[in-house]
C-alpha cells in the first residue's frame, strides 16, 4: 500500500505550503525536496513574503525545513531541483518577478547566495516565470526558462547554461512570441539531457484568448537549436508538460489535453514522435504531471485527477497503461503540484511523490515499492 505523510503544515502568516514542489532521490535512498510557501491574501498585502523551503530525508527521518528564500514573490510552478552528480548535492532554480534565480547546497549545509540565471534583460517583461533544471555530468546547471507574455512585451522559451557550476550563466532565446497579454510559450516546461549531454525541452505554446494550445519540443541535439510541434491534435493540448529521457537517448513527454480532459504521453523513436492517451475516459485528469522512466525505460507519471481531487500514478507495461489512485480517498482535494522520483532495484521500483493538499494547505509525500509480476505486465505493492 501507499505510505502517506504530511511533511509541512500552514502556520501563522503561512497559509499554504507545497504550492510547487520538486523532489529528487540519490543512489543511497536519501531524498531532497524543495517547495514554495505563501501567506494568505491579507498577510501578503501586509508584506509577509512568499518563499522557497527545503527538506532532506537521510534514510531514517525528514529534517526540519530550511527557508532558502523568504523575501518576496515566487512563481509557484517555478521551483525545480536536481542533484549535482559531481557532489551529490542539490541545485535549485526558481522563478521570481522578471527573473530566474539559482542556488546550490554547499557541503557545510549552507546555501549559496542567489545568482540570476537568465540574463536576457527583460525589464517589464513578464511575471509568469517558470524554471526547469537539469545538471550535466560535469556539474553544469542547465535551465529551461518559460515566460508568459505580459505588460505588452514578449513571452517565450529561453535556455540558460553555466560552465562554472552556477557562478555565471549565458542565456539564449529559443521560441519567442507576442501579440497580447495572454500568450504563453514555455509555460510549465520539462528538461532532460541525453548521454551526449545534449538538451531536450518540452513546453506548451498557448493562447488563452483564442483558447488554443499545442505541445512543443526544442533540442540542440543536431548542434543547433531546433523547435517543432509534437501534438496539435486538439484545440488546446500540451499543458503541464514534463520530460524524461528514455534509455535509448530519445525523449518522452507527459502532458495534459485540456480539450479532451485527459492525460497524454508522447515518445520519440527512429520513426518520429508518437502520442497516446494514458488516462481520461470521461473524468478530467492529467494536470500537474511529472514524468520519470525507470532503469528499464518504463514511464511513470504522477498527476492530478481534477474530477475527484485525487493524486494518481500511471505506469506503462507491455500490456499498456495502468493507473492507480495514490491519495484522496478520504474526500480531501489533493494531488496538485506533483513531483516524481524513482529508485529502481532490479525488478522493483520505489516511487516517491511530493504534492500539495489543497484542502488543508499542506505539503504531502507518498511512497510505495512496486514489484513486477506476471512477466512484467503488472506491478504489485511489495
């Protein structure tokens, strides 16, 4: 069965925690978790800040939270964390007003000062800033930056990278749009690296006024940046994207089809892109997706069931997609802002999910170990 825990709760001047989460697991089973917190409306008006917190699980217990940033506006879906393979310590990117900030954990347990990770000089550009972070094999942070179009400027997808472990960043615009204040590109994006350290990015491209949207993909695998549309099969598709690399170095993407209110999955192979429905069937499911592949390349997706207010997990076997309800059977509205991490051990997979409990305004965590049965066609709780 699933083991569920509340990791942080609301308190004086903090109305909600876990509105935006990012979780990672290392080879030893330790967990690293970053998330946002925010006050209620009156406290925000009075000057109490939004911010970013961090917790660590050492294999025995969770640490108390540390406030990494508590001084102003943080974009909820802008928090993204990844482990530095050279140190095993977390790096963090998060969205602010007009900028993306980067920090990393030092060996002594302190966090570095904030570094501006995007340097495209967007004065009055956008307040809808999203970050998706991955770290290369040599410890270089790579960040996909998504900006909504606001204040009459331009929105779009950008990419920032650092060659000195996060001290300085170089940025490039990848997909730029404009026209009115409700056009977004790069909103809620995903990022991954292949074995050659080439970058792969998934992102949505949507127009809220026209109620349209498509799933887009950008990569520098050929040596120069190329962007293309992966799915435009319905009027508004490609929201809440997440990207993971398959063992063959091809990308896979989870995303939400808003027109048909369902969770979808796209994967690339030698024949090009393929898309398929994962879960839906009449219910509204598939927001807040997080995608990971296990050591065998099987995709796992955590996501929100809008109809029932549940946290769900879908995984694919040789017989197709299976969907499980993880949390929400007690009537609470849970499962927004999911983040997924996997630890594979032979034929079993330990699943870790961080997410937000809307009903209680809290940060929650779910875990279970699933083992293959029936020739790998089904996973059972271990």
